[in-house]
């Protein structure tokens, strides 16, 4: 049986779908990615058209690959910023790593012209006590470690979003998972800088 969450969701958004002349950047992730997407889009205006595929699916779930294929078959992306790690707790870390390897191989096969960037997952803090990390953060650290190893073998740039916010409990919303407006802005700026850096290198 495939591990499922009580509520699962998907959100695909493509800006400038009728524009074939401007480079595109795709952001794959979860609700964290969705929360900073607007900040990134504003900072990349004029340089990249931005699209997102945010989902509660884990890379170990093959449904995620089928969803992503819809975008990769219809649009050409110069840069793909990829994050996954805060969902799919029903999968162990070996399954997560194997699923991530398969997913990255699939993306490279479908979109070989794209620069693929790995983004580390952000930590989880205790609800009601944001000064301390929640137990899930140890699994996030391990998933990030495995993912960075996988990215390194593929010579993928790594965007350390974990390190960007790990020492800043003031960036977190009260649930300890998501980010307030300040945190979203900081993450958005970090991501936009990475896209501009790698996009220029690709050009």
C-alpha cells in the first residue's frame, strides 16, 4: 500500500503561458515553495517567467513524477528549482533517497536543456515553542544529507534553504512549519538570487 496523507493536494501554476520568448523557471516543492513563490516572481520579473508545481506528494510516490511530466512535456524551462522532503513521512529515508534519484533522472531525461537546482528542506520548530526544533527536524537533516549527496553526484547546484533560516526562529509561523511574511521574503530573495546566478551561467 502506498503511504498517503489524510489530505493530499496539488497546485500547478504557469505565468506567461502565451509567451514563447522569455526564459522560464520552474519551482517544484510544497507549501513552503508556494509561500515564497510570489516574492521570487516579483524579483525575477523581466528575466524569467515563473511556474510552480507544489504538492503534498513525496518523491517516493510515483504519482509525483506523472504530475511533473505534464509540465515538462508542455513547457521548456531554463532552470528548475527542486525541493522535496517535508511530506511523505510514511516512507523511510532509503525509499526517499531512491525516489529522489529516480525523479531527478526522469527530469534530466525529459528536460535535458534545463539547469536543475536542488533546494534543501527547511527545519521544523516546535509549535508553541519556536525557539526549539521539533523532532521531525532530525529526519529533515538526514533527508537533506542524502539529497545533497545525490545532487553532488549529478553536479547540481545546491540552495541551502535550511541554513538560510535555521538560526532564525523569528521567521517561522506559529505552527513551526511554515513561515511568516518576513521568512517568506528572506527565502524568496535567496531563491531569486540562485535562479539569476545559475540562469546567467547557463546563458
